């Protein structure tokens, strides 16, 4: 057998994904059983089990108790995105980072915001708007709400010299979050800040992070026209 | 020690990421050395090493040969996206999938396309345009080029009954790919197909897949206004 030995479930998973993408294991087709794969890979059967379980959770494999494991009829592709702090992203492009605070106030948020953050509908939150610039050119608009019951130190910070994006990284722990990507038409306010035509298509990231059951912050990042987020497949 | 034992590098990595997000290991701070972590986690030092190496590759940790391992000053967030076949995505939303072929021809592509696919600038490729519908409503426009030197069987397929998106999954192996997400203003053609106003902001996925050194296909998917791609953090 020419297959090298696999020491951990991650490498078994990588090899299984390779075979699926290469159609050596075709969509809808039954794959070898765990015992045979463990022998082929020179690893424990539990290692194979862990790898196949992870692929089943992503909808790439289809496992049936009696009928064995098949490649899903429509196996999905998987991509991992790295989402850096704005300043770091801009500096990694070789550009000079710039930052301008536009607005900072404690206020009761719109009902959609308090609902998304699971805060009471009349609980005031800290609202911060700022512009990130790359070599002097508008790069992204940040519109953020901070739950100051969870991060009271934010009330002491004026966000004049450091963005909330970066400050929170150092001061606000979180356990998990939700992120959504979409396209938004620039309103007149957005267009004025980003120096782009009104109605321009803006790549947008919405993110809510949580510390256990309490929301930490909700942010919308609106990127200037032409922005692309890239990764490998 | 209350820490449960960790059997594989993936679970060590998950615990390290949890500590970084929870700021138990703060940005810029030195983390314990591998031997101490291996003892705490009840696993081999090589398992700890593999986990920290993976986090360093993502820019989350900063490893220096002599100076030890620190949390990056600006640790990035990581998100995993699952990108299903269009029909599967629509059916999973509980909607009825629909498909309309708009165009199919073999032609020499624009120079930007042949460059992105690393095909010769005068080599004809198969060009397919189609509309995906959810319960009768336009959902996404697919604009695709297929390298028929790599996938000659595509020349025999009329793509009237099955989308190239789904057909390729079953007939065209690939080894890797690149994917980019952006926002595009609807041209008059796009607006007419998607039944949306001209200039509307469209969430867009561009993807090129490769079989070794040869490109397989290049596709642009333009989603109807309001589309969001979501995942956990």
C-alpha cells in the first residue's frame, strides 16, 4: 500500500476531502468502511470515525447506521475566512492606516439592534461610528453598538485615538459570535463618508459577538466600492 | 488540575482559541511553553506543537524561536463557510428550486477570464449563463466558463435540464480553488434577469477551481438583492 500513514483525524479528513474533490469518491457513492480505511491509513478506527463524523456534520458525507457512509449527493465546498482587525488588514496591504471618529454617544438603539443583541428595548448602549482609511482613502465605515453592562470600561474610552474595533479586541472577551456577509446600496450618509456615488454597491459584514448569554457588541462594516474578501478552497 | 485531557491537536487548538477569545491569553502576551501545556492538557508535546503551529499559520499566534509564543498583537477571527450547490441551498431553505438556461456557446473569453484561468488568450472555452430560482423568484445568476480541454464531456451536455453548477460537481474533479466575495452594482442585463432595479447592490461570489495546474472552471454568482451569507464565529 503506497498511502502514507495518518497520525491524526485532521490528516484523515484532508485525505478524504481530497478524494471527494478529485471524484475518487464520487457524489452519492458508498465509501469504504471504517475498518478498511483504518487499515489503509495505518491509524486507529476511532481516528477515521472522528474524521468522517466531522465531514458528515458539514454535509459532505451522509452517514446511515446500517447502510454505511456515502458521499453526499451534493457535497458542499468549505472555505475558511480569516477576519483581521481593520488596522492590521490595511497595514498588511502595505498601506498607511488612518482612523477618524465620526460619532460617539450613549443612546437607546433601534429595536432591530436591541433584538439582535438581546438587550432590553429601552436599555441605552454606546453607539460609535468611525471611518477607517488606507493611505488617506476611505476604506471602511464602522457602525457599532457596545453593551456597556458587559463592557463598562468602554464608557471611559473616547475612541478618538483608537478604534472600537481594536480597543474591544484588548478589553472585551467573547465566547462566540455570528457573522453575515451581504451587499448594501450606499445611502447618502455612507456615500459622503466613503467618497463614493450614492447607491454604490458596498460589501458589508455584520457581526454580533457574545460572552456567554450576554451580547458584547454588534458591528456593521461597510467597505468602499471594489473591496474583495478572498480565500482558498 | 481540572482541565480534561485532550486527545488530538484539534481539541488543543479549540481550547487555545477559547482562551484567546476569552482574553485568558491576552493580545501580545506570552503563553505557557509547550512542555507545560502538554502536561496541563495530558497529551503529547507534538500534539501541542501541531495545534500552535496551525494557529501561527492563521496569524493568531506569533512564534519566535528563542522568545517563545505570544498571542498576536492583533489576533484575527476565523470563520468557516460552507458553500453548497445552488439547488441544495435553495431546497434547504424549504423553497422549490427552479433553473433556466439563458445562454450556452463555445467562444474565446475576455482576456481577464483567460488570464484568471491560465488558458491561452485565443483558446475558446464553453460559456454558460443560467438563472437559479427559489419558488419561482430569481435567486442567483450564474455566469460560467468551462475549460473543455480539461472537461471535454461538457461539450456533449446542453445544460438545459441540469445546471453547470450541479453537473460539474459530478463530472469535474478539482484539487483546489480560489474564492472571492464582493458587492457588484446590477447592470441592465443583470437587473432584467434578477427582476431588480438597475444599480442594485448584488452580493457576488467569484470562484476558480483547478485540477493541478489546469483550471477547470471560472464562475461568477450574482445573488438577488437582500441575500446574506451567514456563519458562526
